């Protein structure tokens, strides 16, 4: 079986050879990709667009990697004939039995319009832009975000309003992706419901994700964690609800004066000069910094840059609780990682989260945006070791099944085979 993946992020094995400015990330898809490579009679390839790049092909360890040149914002617009021809050259060269598009937040799903009808295309659902757009607006509904704009934001670059404008334009493209494609892979009841509302005729397959190896071999222990330490996956966007956690922490500080929040994936610099905040900082970063000061949380918040898998696993183990305060999520990778490590979690009951954890069993849930409820749930973990250990233990058992390596490999091989057979049967019937 010849399987060709289309991804937004470049695989690291290809990185030393690529010209241009590739996007790195997508750590949740690499484990599955390389384990599929070990399956008998499977030939793998990948295509990744590269900003200011070149059309390249490189075979490494019997995997064929392609890059296609992309101009700025090419992947969030309708695919033009120039870009489509770049993809088609790589597709025709690889001759896939099936193409797997990872994510609908970028325009790769539009390739269905250009690819030979005999080749089936399946799209993995990661996030869905339209509900994220609505929830991004909701996340700052009570915040006068304009007050915190830098000069850069006021000139139309960056900031919350820029994201809203970009996402609003993309919603029409996203709807077309869901309308023209027939096969989708998802992981939660939420993404299945979204798909059925967008394309009731689509065929939905359940396909879990694999995690990086470090999370399978790391285990949280309450006696080894730092008490009252909170680990949160991101402070980069109001959609992630970091400002809600800050308000909860202000409540917690009354009983736990040593409470600490650790957040990776952050560009926020608490000690940056005022002129920089005024000129180039993002509005949400300026708002968060103001909140930290006004809530008396200076010295209680630690911002870190992007962490490696080993560093992330270490942070999960160091934390007393993992908190997911988002206003919208589908199947957050960070929640899966925390569950596999076994750290107890408190999560907002949004999107696909209730498909992954159960309240009072494998997590403690709260209503999105409700900082008082969030503080209450965190306090339950802080004050009850037996509850914390039970939540972490149950979460780990679920994650070990959900992210089981052999099961997931078999799951995707079955998905690919079923789609190929179904697609060819439909073509034969249409002739």
C-alpha cells in the first residue's frame, strides 16, 4: 500500500535538506508516521509546503519526502493552479493508493478538486476553525482587548482582531473542504457532530493518535511532585483561557500562598520594557501581564518557551495538577500526554474533552470561563491526595488504551484499506 501524507509541519528527518522556511511542529503525528513505515508492504511518502522554498524530493530510510514552494498565506487561501500543480507533480511522482491530509485548518483538503478521482483522499480532523472563531470572540467578551493593543496591532498586524479576521475569511474555505471530501478521521463525539453538520454524507472513521515515546515511559508520583504547582499547556492565545486560570490562581493564593503556574509555548516576557509592549507586543500578552500585576501574582507565574518531549514529561511529573482552561478544544494533545503520565487534571468541559475524560473519575471538569469553579476544582486536587491519585490513575488507564501503539497502527491500516475498497467500489458503480 502506497500512503502519501500531506502535512503542514515538516518531519525532522527531512529538515537538513530543505530550502526555505519550513514550519516545525506536529509532534503528535510523527510517531504514527514512522511506525506505519515499519508495516509490511507499506511505502510512505509526505508532502509539506515550505515558505519561500523549492520543489524538492528526498528519500531517507525508504521514506520519500517532498516539499512544495509556498508563498505567504498560500495555505489559508483557495489553492491556485500554480500551487496545485506543485502538489500534483509530487503526487503523480509518488503514485499513492491513498492520500492522507492532516488537518482541515489549512487548505490541503482542497486538493480533492485537482487529484485524479481514482485516488481516495482522507482528511484528519484536528481543530475546526468556525467554532474556534466563535469561541475566540467569546474568550475576550468581558475584556476590553483594544486597550492593550500595541502600535503593531493597531496597524493591523497580529493581535486578537487580526486572528478573527483571518479565521473569518478561512471559514468559507473550510466549509468547501468538508463539502468536497468524502472520508474523514476523527477522535471525539464533538468532531463527529461537527462533520455531520457540515457534510451528512461523509464517512467518519475513529482514529486515535500516538504520543511521543517519552510519555509512555514516564509516570507521575504525588510524593515526587512540587506541591501547588500548576502546569498549563499554553498561554499564547485567549482561546486557551490562560487569563481564566490567573483569576483562579488569585483565589487559590489565599489558601496556598506558594501556588505556582508554569506555562510553555509562550512569547510573554514579564520583564520586557514598556516601550516594547507599546510598540510590538501582542494585545493578549499585554493583558496577561497587566492581570498578573493586578492580581498580585508576580513571582507566581513562570513562562517557558517551547519544550522538548523530555522537558514536557518532566514538567508533567513536577506538577501537582495539569490544567486545561481552554474555551474550545477537540482532542488536545497535551491532555493525552498528561493522562498518559498520570498527573491529575482539571479541564474545561468543551468540545471533545468530555469524550476523553469523565468528571470525578479521570479528570475534574469545570465550565469554560468560570474561574471560581476552576479554583474550586484545583483546590480539591491540592487538598485531597487520595482524589489526586485516583484521578491520575484512572486517566493513565484510559490513555494506555486510547494511545495503544499496536491497536492504533492496526486501526489506521484498517481505515486505509476500508477507504480504498469503498472508494473503488463507488467508482465502479458510477461507471
